[in-house]
């Protein structure tokens, strides 16, 4: 908890985008058995955003923490950026 408290807000938001970009990219990579690329990327996007929303909801259950719809939106942006990279790589 102390590390998050000492990390500047801008850095935390950039890390949200980066983490969920990598997460969505890994989801797309792990779902390669789905032949339709658009479907695979859609599932990856939904999984990443759902995971982000779940994590934000879980934060509301921790004393001193709160969930943020803004963070879920940043997670979605990161997932979209990660899948954009996946288009080039796959």
C-alpha cells in the first residue's frame, strides 16, 4: 500500500494503460486457437476490460481504497492499444 501511495498519480495511470495493453496482447496470443482474428481480439478486449472492472470493484472492499470508472476506461484504452500492437505482431 505504501508504494501505491508514494507513486505519482500520472505514473499510476500510465501503468494502468501499459499493464492492460500487455494483458490484452497476452490474451490474444493465448487464444490463437480461435481462427477468426476479429473474434479473438474481441474476446481478449472483453476479458481485459472485465478483469479491470473486477479489480476496481475489489478495491472498494479494501479499507482505504476505492474503485474508479476512470481507471476502467484507462484499462480499456490500454487493452485497445495492446490489441493494435497484436494486429501487427500476429
